[in-house]
C-alpha cells in the first residue's frame, strides 16, 4: 500500500482537530501536538483515544507525565493547529492556558477540553494508540469546530 494513496483516500474523511497537551519534564515547558485522530472510545468508563507518531516528543511526554489534555479547537484556531502540527512545535509562552486537574495545559480559548489520565498504549504501525481515562472536562466557549478535510480547514454549514 502506498502511503501517498492512503493519505489521499483518508483525506476524503472529514475530522475535527485537537491539540493534545501534557507536562514536559521538570526543566522543560509543556508539550503539544495537533491531531485529527481523536475519538471517544467508551462512556463507562469514560475513555478517549488519539494516535501519535512513535518518534513524537508528545509520546515521550505523555509516557513520563501519565496524563494529557485534549483541547478541541475552534474554527478560528487554524494558526494554533498549524503551530502544533510541525515536528518542532510551538511553545506555550504567550498562549492563554491554565493547568487542568492533572496539570496538563488547557487553552482558554478552545471550544472544549478533556483532561485525561493515561489508561493504556498500543503499537499501531509507525504510530502509537494512546487511550486516556477522562477525569475532568468542560465547555469553554460557543463556536464552530475546526475541521480538517483534504489538507484544508473548511467551515461547516450549520443548519437551523
């Protein structure tokens, strides 16, 4: 299977966009990574998952901290999405954020957040599947979600 063909076909499936954040090591600032592989797994217990490349800094940080937050982005946060999508991701200085119950950063201007403790991890090819148990959550503001479709961020049409 060619990676390019797989990416092209999967790019036809629209997703939401989130930034996964967690504490860095003692002498480092927090770590964040943009994902569109986020989904709920179970309501009881409350479990969610995301996938991250096995060489990602975020993977090492989640392992070390044992926790992460899912920041669900709004349609006006494409810049934030891109900033945390690069291998050399953005820093947190100048970004409005507060620690969640686990200490993981939550962006104050995200649509919503889920604060999670690490539940389990599974190999998934060149990625790792990370499952977290939700220990806190919240709606932060109203607005449209940031979407991802064919390498772009189209706006959703809202039906009244």
